[in-house]
C-alpha cells in the first residue's frame, strides 16, 4: 500500500466533496480536471470509460469515485476515495441540518435554499458539457449526444430509450465503417 497515494486520494476527494452540490455528477468537470490534468492518475479516455462503467452499474452515482480509487490505488485507494467523498459531507450535513432546523424561518436561510437550486443545475449542465466534449470525438457521436439530450429534455419518456437508440446507432455506424 502506497500511503502517499492513498492519502492524496483521500484529501483530493475530501476537498471535492465540499463542492459536490447536486451530487457526484455535478463534480464531473472538477473530477476530470483533478484526476486527468492535475494528478495524472488517468487519461481522459480512461476517465470516460470509468465513468461509463459507473453509470451502467447499479448503485449510486458516487460509484465513480470508488472505481477511480480502485483503479488508481487498489483496495485501499478505493477505501480512501470513498471515505473522502462521503465522510466530510456527512459531517457537514449533520451540522448544517441542526443549524438550519434552529434557524429555519430566518430570511437568509430561505435565500440560501433558493440559491442552491440554480447552482446545482448549473454544475450538472457543466458536467454534461465536459463529458460530451471529451467523449464526442466524431460527428456522429455529437449527433447522438444532441439527439439524446433533446429527447430527454423534450419528452417525458424514459431516458433508456435514448440510451438504446444511441447504442444501436453507434454499433451500426461502426459496423458500416462510418466511425
């Protein structure tokens, strides 16, 4: 076990956990920057592949953190990354929850609650744009991404339809030599 690497994983994810408003997906731009650019623990392609596996696997979105920890530092890397991303916000949630309960009717608390919603939405949209920019290296993939986004935004249907159609299109394009 490389103590320095395990410690670095814990600290990196603990710091990122403090800006994870909107969940793990809202962290994707910073997560990719830290993992790929700052620390060089993975290539951009390996990061996208890890993200894809985490999204396909059942479980919470934070699974990507555990997978990154596993790929970078083995079992102890996974433990450090998972604890780093979960423990600080759990402690903060407990403390903030108690404080907000005591001051629930204060006008500043109401303003804060209203301000966090658009911030979370912006972080999630930025995550989608970062992931699309990294993954869409062919014009057909850009079209699949745009079509899927439009389908999800404009219809009440299950997003699995878009996922299925996108997968079939990508496989067909590969078989036909278009990609």
